[in-house]
C-alpha cells in the first residue's frame, strides 16, 4: 500500500510538472511570441503548435487532479490533512475547472477550431489562464507546507481543519476566482504583474493561516 501511495505521489508530481509547465509556457512565452510573430508564423502556430500544447496542458491538468484526489483520500486519515492542504487543494481544483470549463472551450474558438467570437473568447481564456498563474505559487506552497505542521506551528500547519483563518483565505480565493471568470486582468495583464501577484497572494494566504 505504501508503495502504491508513493507511485501515485510520483505520478501526481510528473503530471503537475506537465500541467504547470505548459501553463507558464502559454503565459510567459507563447503569448509574447504571438504578439510579435509574422502573420504567416502566427497562423501556423495557431493551427499546429497551440492545439498540441493545449492537449498536453488539459490532460496534464486532468491526471494531476485525479491523482490528487487519490492522495487526498490518504491524507484525510493523518496529520497532513490541515488548513494548508485545504487551501492548496481548493486552488488546484479551481485551476483544473478553469482549464476544462473555461480555457479549453474558449481557446477552441480563439484558435478557429470552432465558430464563435474570437476576440471575446481569447480574452476570456487569457483572464482564466492568468488567474491560474496567480493561484499556482500559493497552491504549490500549500501542498508542500502540509507535512510540516509540527515544525512550523500555526493553525494552517497543524492537524485541525477550519477556523476563521481558513474562512478568510477561502473568501479571498473565491473573490479572485470570480474575478477570473467575469472580472478584469488588472495587474495580471503583464507577466511581471501576475508573477508578483502570485507571490504576494502566497504571502497573504499563509500569513493569515500562520498569524490568525
């Protein structure tokens, strides 16, 4: 059983690397290239490169999510299930849903794979993708912080689940997710802005868990 858990954790890490790696590629590399490419190169990239990258992106997300559910089932019976893992898994779940329910459907239209408003869906996909980048650093922090309750202290790193600190964090996450669906990019419009925002969100969420 322990070896099975190890294999699932190993797979979860590999799938997560694929997923988040493609997320960063889209936001940090491909987006900038699309703005500078010639019309011919842009058309070729949209018809060949982007669909292939999106395949790895969405299935990486799918198998990261599935393996994460399996891992959570095991964590629920030991000390590692705490507010920290709740925060991380909540953001990971929202990121997964953004991929399959928002980004992928919108990108199919933005890339001309389906009929629809290209500009509107391109903007919709970008906002959801930027929100996933925003969530990425605190999501990973929450996953890694979970086992260190005994060393760090604070309700976020202990054995209890719940409390005002968790509620505050979930409200913040919900507000950012709602903005990612119907709001604006704001500081996330630039690569620098979304990176700084992700690191700041990490500090805010886990500062709340530690000090509240």
